[in-house]
C-alpha cells in the first residue's frame, strides 16, 4: 500500500459513484485504502484496462476457500503527470461493458 500512496498527488480525490463516499487528500485516501481495500488477508489480481481513454484497473479479490478471484470493480485513474490525481471506483456490474469476466481462475 505504501507504493500506491507514493503514486498519489497530495490533493488526490477518491470517489465511488453513486455512493456518497468521497475522500480528498493523500492521508484520507491512504486511511480509506487500509481499512476498506487492503485489509489483512485479502489477495488481489489487477487487470489493466481503459475507460474513456483513461487508464483503469479491474480488481479481483481471491476467495480463500475456492482460490477463484471474484470481480470487485473497476477503478478509473486520472493522472497528473506521473501521479494519480483522482481515482473513481465503480462496482462489478460494469465489467461486461469492458469485456472482462466476473471470475478469474486461481
């Protein structure tokens, strides 16, 4: 997670429409990621893609019982130079629009 935080601008904005969750600033984003996304014991696979010309990442979370990776959603990145100035997350319902599967093999 430290590597991710280093890639964020100081005033990064993190949002997840349509939920009214918005976090502004590197410290709040880091706190959100540590509590919600990168909890201990969670294993991810990330599949790069693009959304409206911007880089995006499809996230898959490993089911410890089956070993399969289930879609969790897509995060669209807005860049400012080489840093991330905004991250907009969407739930897994959008994956078919990107031609991505809901489950990845172990």
